[in-house]
C-alpha cells in the first residue's frame, strides 16, 4: 500500500475502508509514511500552530487499580507524591497561571478508579470556580464515569473529558488486571451520550 504523494487523500479525506487498512499496517515504512501524511494533513487544515492546555494533578497516588504503565497505582513502588483532592483556591491559582502562560484550556486530572460522591461534588464546585475566576475552558480526566455524572459535568460547563483506552482490547488484560477494556468503553459511551461533551 502506498501512502505518500497522495494529495487527493490530503484534500478530500480518506474512505473508511482505506483508513482501516492503513491503521492495520505493521510495516515500519508505511507507518512512517502515515505519520508524515498526518503531519501534512494537520498543517493543511489547521496551520502551523498548536493550542496549549494547562494541566493540574489535582489528586495524586493511591489508586487501587494496577495499570502497568502508571505511577499512580499503589501496586508499584513508585516515588509519586500522594495527596487528596487539592484545595479549590490552589487549583484556581494554577488555572490562572496556565492562562497567563498562553493556555486556552485547563484540565483537572485526578488519580484513582473514580471519585467518591463527596469528591465529585467538590470537583463540580472547583469547575465552577475555575471557569468564573480564571475564565478558561475546563476539561477533566477523573476515571470512570456513568451517564448521570457525565451529564452533571456538562451542566457544570466542562468542555472535554479525557478517558484513555490505553491499548487494544486484545492486549488490555496483559497490562491491567483490575478492570476490563469493556469498562473503559462503557465510560466513553456514557460521555458520548451527550453529544456536546466530547471525549478524547
Ligand atoms: S486507573 Fe488511572 S490512575 Fe489508576 S492506575 Fe490506572 S491509569 Fe493510573
């Protein structure tokens, strides 16, 4: 399969079938070509610029899950700092600092499988405070979610939810044993039920 020199693909897009064939390639040269085309596509349609996103590690360590790549898990002897949900004032200050440095989005990230009801309530208050006082777009990455929580996030003004699937369904059980790929997809489905709450 040839990827480069294909201006039609860059201008007019790519069919579903061809995209599926591309992403299944294991050929090193083809993967490099795909990356080059992805770069050209980005510059063609979005120019040579990047949007900056600030981030705060708002709750750190002590996660009971065992994702093999993650320093936040209690299962591994990492040196990561451990602390509960940060004080709202501190998070607002970090959001203001991010905006001052050029960020247009600010993502609040918490360790753990999911927030407790009390923590989730606090998070909604923090989102409101950041939007009002730092005047910046707010995103969150807070672990598993159901639809009622996704809905509350949207109502609180959250723009995006980050929830990574990490790897393929076939490989998932080799890096995580405490939850399944299906559970991650369930959270993405809950987020996407509300079309304006975009996940990434
Ligand atoms: S669930 Fe999240 S915080 Fe916990 S170990 Fe996995 S990736 Fe890390």
